[in-house]
């Protein structure tokens, strides 16, 4: 297992604060995305006084596992095993079949779906086999079996003794009546005594004490597992969620500053607006380990979901989120020339129904400003045949685009759009 790479979180926090300040400043210069304003002409320069927080920017984690010589992104989790796509085929990789090499890549993520996590606890614990209570139960069970065997032996010996005593008594009686018999003096039987082993269990108080059973000591301070529990809910239902827990720990005999990582994944039941309680135990730690850091990441169908406990979490309005998307896109294509591409938007709820009936399945075109805004819709790439359809125009105006780029600089362009293929 490879070590988890940790960026300079202090630098990231400063960067995020600066970024949010820029986003807030920029969002005041554009019209809001979707909502009632989505059906009106875009008014450049309009100041948005108040807008709800709809997106979450946070430090997420992309998980990769190695199959052969290649690293593949995790798409799902099945029974604690990693599910990846290898050559178009779903492949399940389990640590039970051998070591699985894992890579974790921290990176900033933007999500519109957010989950509420509360009462998060991560505590050192004992694995089942190392739990003093389990070991105590086993010891007591063994002692009980030994005692039962001893009692059975005593009972058997007593039964034999009773029979022998009766036989001797009969022989004595017979000898008295028949002096010439072969029987002589009666045999003297030794008494069989049994002393129970009381006070089998003794325990001294205080943390880190030893449990003594029958003279054998059981170490009560050898934590080798971690127990995690939390409550979770989401306004938008997460149908196929799973959690990835990332532990950073130090072994008791490790050199100063030397830390290791343990990564654990678990399927969860569907998450909705009702609070769900989740609890699980993770073992595999060295005894008496020191837990130095813990992160929990939530995913749904392979896509990470922001939560209220996500590292470096910042809430953004829809316009602030759009500005972040644009900034990230431009920074990633500093010298490229590209057409505009639809990036995000709040689409009308009736659009899926209209698409299902066959409406709006054709490709249309729209002129996109260098700010990523569109205001008209056309039937041709030359933008000479304007389409006068209020509903379609409202949809186009609710969408925000990654702007066209000319050698890395934002420019005006024409975007082709097929509403039936939009993924946001």
C-alpha cells in the first residue's frame, strides 16, 4: 500500500479563502443561473444581492487501485472489495486474494450534492480476537470445560466408590455368616474430596490494567483496531453510496515522525433525508498503535459527495461555483484552442418529460460569450437560422458554458448542444 500524499493544507486553506473572495466578486457581475431569472434576457452587470449556497468546494480524494501494471480509478465497492473498469469489463479486486496497491490523490472537488454527517466518532478499539473480553470469555469457557470434566471424573469416582462400598458391606455380611469364605477384612476406601477453584477472575482497576484468569494475564491495553460511527442524511437520495475511511497512524516501534496509512471501504444502505446510523470496525493495525489523523470520504456511484465533515469545505452559490469551474478550466488549458462546452445549469423539471416525448432531441447551436453565457438559439452552426421557442430559449439561458479558448484565452464561440445528452 502506497503512502497517502498530503498537500500543504495551510496553503490550500489560504488559497481557498482567496478563491472564494474572487468568486464572490466575480459572481456579482453575472446573472444568476436558473430560477426565475433563467427565463429572462441576461442583463450583464446586474448585481446579485443574495443567493443561496448550492454547491460545496472541498478537498476530496480520488482512489486508484493497481491491476497488473496499471492504476484504475475505483468505480464502486462490493463487500469491502474495490470495483474498477478494466478494458470495459467490471473487475473486483479484494485484499483477501492478495495485497492490493492503492493510490489516493487529494484534489479540490466541486459538488452540488451534499450530505449531512453528524456525531462522527473514530476511536481505537480491539479486534475481535484481541479483545480482552473475548479472550476472557474463551478462558472462562475453557475453565468451565475443565471444571466440568473434573466434576465428571469426581462423580464417576464417587459412583465407583458407592458400588465398591456396597460390595464390601455385602462381603462382610457374608463373611460373618460364612467364616470359611475367601473374604477377609473389608477394604478401607480413601475419601475422595473436591475443592472448587473460587475467585477464578481477578482484575485491578484503572486504564491499561491486566486481566488475570487462573493466574494467566491478559493485556488490556493492546488496541489493534478502530471503531467508526456517524449519522448521515442527504436531501438528494444517494442510491449506491459507499464510504472510504483513511487512517494515518504510527506504530509503537516506529521512528519519530514515521506514519503509515490504512484505507478501508464499505458499502452503505441508500441514504435519503432520514438520518441513517452507520457503524463499523476496522482492524489490521499494529497493537498499541497511535492514531494521528482520520478522514472520511463519501461516494455515490463512484462520484464523491461533499459532506459537512469534508476537509477544507467551503459553501458556494451557483454563480460562485460557475466562476470556479471557469477558472479551473482556463488554468488547465493555458495554451489550447477549444470550442465552448456546456458545464452546468439548473434545468427545468419538465425537460425530461419533453425529451421523452421526442421534443428537443435534435442538435442546436448557440453563441457563447467569453464569460460562458448564451442568449440565443439557432438551428445551424452558422447561427443564421434563429429558433423562436420560449421553452428552448429558457433552457439555453439556464446553462453555463466553459467558454471558447483561443490559445488559452477566453473568447466568443459557438457551442453545439443536444439536450438529450446533457449529464448535469
